[in-house]
């Protein structure tokens, strides 16, 4: 096999992988083809978007609360230092929103507003 053939094969392989990554990224960024409302200062992170998209009740509460309240939830989730804590907070947020809670409990508030 010539060097040019090897290079062409490598380029095709790279383009295929790049296209796959792009398609996956686009699927993740459009959760259910509907936009999930952001907070005042913070955008909703992708892991929280996916969690909200998986629960219709939590999503309905999310859309009903004020942008400042959404900001509190987002800041609370993203302020976790460990991945396990962040995952636990996302789960707790979805459960709390499903139960109708509008703000995170025991949170002094987002310092970014």
C-alpha cells in the first residue's frame, strides 16, 4: 500500500469518527427537540438537561419556576466538587422538582447574581 493510500484511509477514518462525534453532540444539545429554560446567569448544564428531559413532572416544575430559582438550582448542582456529589444533587433536584419544590433546600443562594 502506498503512503498516499494509507493517508487517504486515515483521513476517511478520521472524518467518520468526527461525523459520529458531531452527531452525538447534536443529539445531546437538543434534548427532545425542545429548549430547556436557562437561569439568569447560568446555562443549564447538559447532565441536568438530560435529567430534566427524562421526567415530565420535574420539567414542568422547572419551566414554571422563575429564572432566578432556576439559577439557584443550576448553581447548586454545578458547585459540587466531586462527580458523585453532582450526580446525587441532580437526582435530588429532579426528585424535589417532581415533588413541587421550587428552590434547593439549605442553599445560601447563588453568589453570581
